[in-house]
C-alpha cells in the first residue's frame, strides 16, 4: 500500500526536468544520518536557522503543543503535515509570535533564531516579524494600490526615499513573479487582482523587507490548480535565498516542494525527515498510517 501511495505522491522521474535549476541550499543529510531525540526521528541538521526545544503551548488550560523539539535547515523548504487540528498552524505562528495576539495563550520552552531566543518577553516583536515574514491561508491585500501594498512594510521601517522604494517594489514584484502582470497597473487598487495574484502580492510584500524566513500557512488552499502551480514554482525559486516553512494538507504538494517534512499529530511532533525518506520509508507507524490514508 505504501508503494502505491509513493508512486502517486512523489514526482515521477520521467516528468522531472533534466536539470534541477533551483538554488543550491546547504548540504543535506542522508537518511542514514537520522538521530532520535526523545523518540522522535529527526535528521541531523548542521547550522540550523531555527532550533525549537521542548516547546509547549497552552490555550488556557488546554495544551495544544506538547514538547516539540526540531531544527529547521537554513535555505531549505520544510513542510508541516498532519490532520486538521493537530497543531501545524499553531506551531507555525510560534515562529514569529503571532500567537501573542491571542488571549490566554502561553508557551514554555525555547525557539532560537540564529541563537537568539525569540520567546524572550523583551524581544522586539516588530523586528522579529520583519525577519520572519508570513503569508496566510487567505490572501490579505490591503485596500491600497499595488505599489503601496508592497511598499507598506518599507515605509513602516522608515524608508522614505522614492527611488529606493521604487527599486524595492519592482525587485519584490519580480521575485514574486508578478511584475510582468502588474507593472502598468501599480497605481490601481490591489483588490482588483485575481486570487492567485493576491497571494503572490502578499509574498512580494513579505520579501520587500528582506526577511530571513517566510512562513506560509496553507498558501494554496483557496487557489485553483494553475495558481497553485505558480506558487509552488515560486517557492522553488525562492529556496536557497530564503528559508521557507509551509503548512499544507496536500501531501502531493509537500512531496513536490519541500526538502524536509515534519508530521504532527494531536499536538505532538511524530517524525521529521528528508521528504523523499519520510514518504518512502517512514520511521514511525503513525506517519505511515497518515501518508497512506489510513486516517486523516
């Protein structure tokens, strides 16, 4: 059963391009380098950009995340998978402290971003969210022009020079594969764009402030297949320049776009591995049961 699933999820070699033109990320470990921390299979990652240690999160008295520990590889794409309600989005929001906006939430444990504990109450959260941008499940364009949507974060950061803003807006829209579609409409309302264009605009807005990490919470769930493909292609192009952490319910998508995959279930991290290994030879029975469709 697992063999059949793997054939349908992992891209067929005959359909792959002859040469992988994605930017090279840091050297990745092989499946034989798996370490086991607290019973959770994990790859040994050198120089992680984020290191999470024993993270617990509570909504009031309800424990939503139960002692998660994992590293995120610099310049790589990591997919978070698992059934609805397992804690994927909650975990993602911990990485730039978006959960701070929710009443009665508290966390224990540590999250190190390049060695700095971002759970420190004295941390500048605005600067953190510049370094760790986020793209939400439903695109959130501002009721402003296309230009001002991209320039918004730069203006907040104190950039006022018009030439610098123009350059940054064009560069960001090009990186988001949107410039050719909107270059003659920059002064029009962003609300007039299509759903797929909205999501790419939000990506452009995120990268305009030069983040190190981009968080994506099911960025394609509301998009049609063509728009989804464009977002997936964009993720591949941005890999290497940025660390991308994405939540997805689409396991075919996780297999296509990610270098690493983490499986969460009922608030626990069950397994982390190289995507090709996790989908073809999972270390945990729960992981195999999930990816083969025995539960979801």
